C-alpha cells in the first residue's frame, strides 16, 4: 500500500505540469489562461465539486466511491497548493503543530 510519500510525488508532477503545460495534460488545462474562467477560480470550483462528490459518496455508504472521490479531492487540493505556491510540507507542519 502506498504511503504519504505519494502525495509529495504527485505534487512534484503537478508542479511540472503547471510549469511546462504539456499538451493533453489535465493539470495544464486547469491552469490555462484560456477560456472564460480565471485558473484559480477553475481550480477552486474543482475542489468544491470533488468535496461535494465525496460527501455524497459517504452519505451513500459507497466505500469504493469514497476512496475514488477522496483521491480526486486530495489531487485537486494538491493542484490548488501548487498553483498558489504552497508546499505540502507547510500543511504537514501545520498538522503537526495542531497535533501537539
């Protein structure tokens, strides 16, 4: 089973996609300046959408959907962190501070 290091690995890939914006990349499409929405608004809307889908999956008691939607939510939160320049380590440090 994958451990927490997968989050850092995914974050690094997200940063690469934000910087290079390769054609066909989902992350590159989220942060694109093209279209009718500001990239930050587009990313924030995805976070809200994925959070709602996770809540619905939980209310339905669908374990597989909970796992799927939680992964989607975490992924989009990592995109938001990357786009805003926040390192995941800053979040981990805040969680550690709260644990104390």
